[in-house]
């Protein structure tokens, strides 16, 4: 298993769940004033690279995790 961290910008992806053809991701960047990020990612582009959409960043872990859970639901 690779020990390489999965990154999206400066955020390390710590949680991700696929819902249909999209992925809901939760990322952490401890150096950012808003260290918790939630967004959707899809891979339907010519390079099959992560394409984040509807991203939001929070300074409160519980608020960010609630958004993550709501999007998964």
C-alpha cells in the first residue's frame, strides 16, 4: 500500500466516499485559517484528473463534517 498522501490543492484528503459517479471528499490543511474543506469531485474530463466542485472551507471541524455527512446522505 502506498504511503503517499492524496492531495487536492493544499488539502490532504482524509475521507472520501463515492456516490454514483461523483466523490464526496473531506480535506485538511492545518496551515490554512479554514483548515477543513468539503467538496464534490468528478473525473469526467480528458485527463481523468480530479475536478472539484461546490467546495467549501470551514474553521470548525464539526460543521465541516456535518456538511460532509449531509452530502453523503
